[in-house]
C-alpha cells in the first residue's frame, strides 16, 4: 500500500447570521471588507502556516451546530467562530462547542463589550478557548495565528 502524505491540520472558519452582508453592512462598525476578501487573506495565511481551511457562512443556527459537530468528527485543529448575533442568544451553539473536543476561538470584528448592553453576554465565550474581538477583519487573521499555535 502506498503511504498517503500527511494532511495539513484543518481549521474550520464558521460565520453566522448577516456576515454574508459584510462590506455593505454598517461599514462604520464592520468595515468595508467582504467575507470573500477576508477568506482570501485567510487562505494565503493558512498556506503560509501549513494549515487547511474550510470557510463557511450560514444565517441558520442549526447549520452552525451541525458544522461544529462536523469539526469534531473531522478532528479539526480548531474552529474560528463568529456566530454573529447568535453569540448572544444561542445555548445550542454553546452546548455544541462543549460537546466537541476541538478548541473554538470566538471571533468578532467589533468589540461587543463596547456596544449595546444586549451584546455583553456571550454564550460562545463561556465555552470557547478564547476570544479575539475589536480588530475588524484583522480579528480573523489574529485568530488564525492563535489556531496555528495550538499545534504541538
Ligand atoms: C459581530 C458582533 C455581534 O454582536 C453582531 O450581532 C454581529 C457581528 C462582530 O463580528 O462584531 O453580527 O459578531
């Protein structure tokens, strides 16, 4: 049997509701980069770090839950998760993070703690390995660096 070359560690990048609108959505808060712009930067960074990426977006809570399970089943190195507004409401996502043994890095473009009161609670943060927020699109690249550093 021929030996397969080792696969690069997988990082899943999961984006929740309304993040498909990045670039045109409240640019004074979220900036002008689209999710495709961010994905392009992440792909270049992942190639340099020797990581494989799987980047997704959904406006539906159940998809995020299913994808977290999938990250667990695939033995991903890490998940970068910007759950959007579900961050502040979803116990299902909290429980899904708790239910897998993959470290989840919470990501936000804005700093929710500096915004409205209803954004100050994060059910993701309670289950996540850590949080990177407030650096605009750079929050994602900082988070990918953090994910790469989880390799032993
Ligand atoms: C966000 C912050 C959330 O409060 C908001 O609902 C979003 C985007 C961010 O990336 O800053 O949709 O997750």
